[in-house]
């Protein structure tokens, strides 16, 4: 499990396997959010159900919020924010390699926590994720959320 800590309470990782759930719990995470659709990586990819069972056995909360770029929506961002809000401690979100989870987190921060877009993008960049090309997307979601 190769997690990148974005903030004190949030990290992203690539694909997690059922056997990674205990390691996540041992590392102090209390919640796992899976943003990778089942079968996206073929039959070798573990299913969300298998990971959810392993997460439960490890004492973790588990949320399956699959996303492909064309499925990004305000509703998905709201669901991601709800999972963050319900967490009793640090959250580990994952997809294939981390960026989709990071985009959802960033949009949740901007749209639901009122954080500055540039600050969120800088936090991502500090951990090796350049999301600067997505600034117009962040602005559009921010405006859409503000319009209600």
C-alpha cells in the first residue's frame, strides 16, 4: 500500500486489495473510500465487495463511490463529502493510481468546505499531483454549487 498523505486527515493511494485493509487500519486510517469501478482493471482487480468485507474485518468504514471522468457530478462530490464528514478519523481514498480520488476530495473541499481552489491545488501538487489543468473544472463546480 503506497499512500500519499495530502493533509493530516486525508490520503490517496492506487488500487487497494483486500489484504491492504488491515495495513490501512494499522496505519491509523478509519475509513476507506473506493473510487475505482469494479472490473475497470479486468478480472484481476479485486471487487468492491471483497474489499468491503476485508475493511469491515479490519474495523474500517468502507464507501464505494465509483467514478470515471464522465461520471463526475455534483451528487458524487456531495457523496464523497458525506463520507469524509462521517469518518471518525483519517481517510484513505483510492482509485487506479490516486488522481480521481484526489479530484473528488479537492472538489469536496472547494464546494462544501469553502476552501480556496489554488490552496487545494497546491496541496495536491506538494504530493506530486499536478491538477492545475483542472482549475476550470474546479471553478465550474464551485459556481454550480454556489448557484444552488
